[in-house]
């Protein structure tokens, strides 16, 4: 399918290894190379800020979606192509999902996991057929990947639903998989 924009979920903190920041830069570079725009949470801090800075500095499209209540707390990014201010976290996730053709999570915390799993459960329910992926930088998501295999083995997650989540170390590989992903889907 043709991917014009991806929604990237990622940490509002930088984490404790330079590799996490480097992964954000690598993803930005691969998106820019392919002319893929960014949809994300609109903050200027942590991995979120690193990713948006890299896209904006190269003249790429970066759309932020942030709830009014978080505008100051997450320090909204001042240089985006567009900053959409919405009224709730739920609206944020819905608007981000509508704008994007696929979902990628870089390393991040609870918010990142919540957002990625919501997109994945919407795919599981057939609300959309957009691809979902984890960037497994320095094995950050190894335990989560093993847990999802366990959940499938224990029959709480269907095998084909487990396979709906691509887990790859290299952002370039994820964008290749997205380009080969069979069906586009609306939300
Ligand atoms: P984190 O991965 O926890 O650093 O959070 C990354 C992003 O997820 C930030 O933009 C947070 O605003 C957002 N976030 C945090 N908690 C939640 C939540 N419960 N639901 C949706 N988004 C969240």
C-alpha cells in the first residue's frame, strides 16, 4: 500500500541510551527519503522532540496532535507544519489514527504502549487495516515481543493477530514492510 504519513508513538523522555535518540533520527531519515509525513503527539521533549526536530529541520511534514491540557506540560513543538489542539486524549488518538496510513512505536513508556496497543486492537477488531510496528532498538522491546508470543501460545491472542505487529530493529525494514502491506484501511 502507499504510505503518505505514519503516526509515530514514542517516549516523552529520552531514555538512558543514546541509541534511542539515534533510532528516532534513523526513522526520520528513512521517512524523509520516502517522502512520508509524520503524525505524532506534538511535543518538543524526549524522543518525540528528537523525531519532530529531525523531520522539521529537513523540511518534511510534521503534524502534531495534542490535548489543550498538555500543551504546556509537554511543551508543544513550535516549528511543526501544523499543531492540532484537541480536547481529550481520546480525541488525540482518534485524530492521529485518522491522519496516518500506519503506526510505528519507537522506544517509549506507558503512553507509547497505550497508544500502540490501541491502534493494534482497532486493527484486531477490523476498524482499520493499517500496519503497526515496533522499532526494537537495542532489544528494548524483546521482553514485550516474548510476552506477546506467550499470549498467543496461551490462546489469549490469535496467531494472526500476533503477526499483525511487525517487530524490527531497523526503521528502514519497517517502512519496507509497510509498503508491501496488503490492504489500506480507513478508520
Ligand atoms: P510516554 O511513552 O509515557 O513517555 O508517553 C508518550 C506520549 O504518550 C505522550 O505524548 C503522552 O502524552 C502520551 N500518553 C501518556 N499517557 C497516555 C495515556 N494514558 N493515553 C494516551 N496517551 C498517553
